[in-house]
C-alpha cells in the first residue's frame, strides 16, 4: 500500500508538471496539497515519506492527532480546507499554516482575534460558491452583477489584523467530466482579478482550485494550489 502511495504521489506530481508546461506555465507556480481526510496517521506518514510537504485536512478534531504525531517533521505545512466553526478558530490559528476556506466575516473576526492573541499571522483564502449549491460554503458569486455586494465584507476582512489575505478558493459542483469545472474555475479567476483590481492588492494572487478529478483543467485555468486526495491515497476510509 505504501509503495502505491509513493507511486501515486510521483505520478500526480508528473501530471502537474506536464500540464503546467503544456499550458505555458512554470510548474513551480503550482503547489500540491495532499488531502488526508479520513485517512489514518500511518498513511499520512507514508505521504510525507513520498515527498509531500503540504497536507490538507477538513476537520480540526481529526487533524490535531496527525499534526501532533508529525510535529517533528521539518518543512511540513498543514492546510485547513474544510468549513471552520467559529469556536474552532483559535485551534486553526494555532495549528495550521494556511486556511483555504474562510467563508464569512464572522469567522474572519474570530480568526483575527485568535491570531492577534497568538501574535501570529494566518495566510487565508476566501471561499466562494461558484455553483450555488446549498451544500457548499462561501459567498455566492454565480451572478456577476452581484459581485459588488460582496466587496464590503472583503474590505472589512482586509482591515483585520492577524490575517494575510492571499487569494481565493472554490469547490465546483461535482461532475465526472472534468470539463464541467472549467467555467466555474474561469469565473473564480475573474472574481479574484476583480477583487485584486478593486482593492489594489498586487499580492492577492492565489487560486486554490482543482481536485483529483479535474486538477489538470484547474491548472489550465490558472490554479496555484491543487487539493488532491483520492488520486494519491485511494478511496477515503469509512
């Protein structure tokens, strides 16, 4: 099993490199976050042994034992990619190096307070709902005419201490056809540019988009972080 993880990891890295080059992009501009949700610590260790330096988790409670177990690994970064309850904000600030799924001003205020208390800076990405699914978190950006209504929230988040706003994230509606994700990824990229231009933020460039079934399309559309689990670790554990 562990050999398969290494082979899968290297294959995905190779796919990322080839897709980037074929798209006229520098492969170093795309970073891989391996999503280890539901997988046990020994599989996470095998993933790190294979070369992974960025590990993503969806739930704080599940992630903490893994983080504690691997806290002696130099250069390992933990990414929170799932919905965060406000009462878990302090734990995210303390134990994670990146948050991809900041989905409300309320959560941002909680995170800011915790980060200030810890005297730390948390890099965050704003989560946007591109498909209008009620099961998905984030600000709804389906209708471009409504984009300006989101700007006050973003302006307030920018002003908060302790947070470094670096980009945006989305999870498109699931489809077995990777091409179905393309219009959603294009919309997110346009919205990122809309925000960056409005607030004159030259360093607001990150695009966290693309998973096991569609990461090549995401890279073609400008992704800078791809979040891949099943293609490396196989089906999730029950």
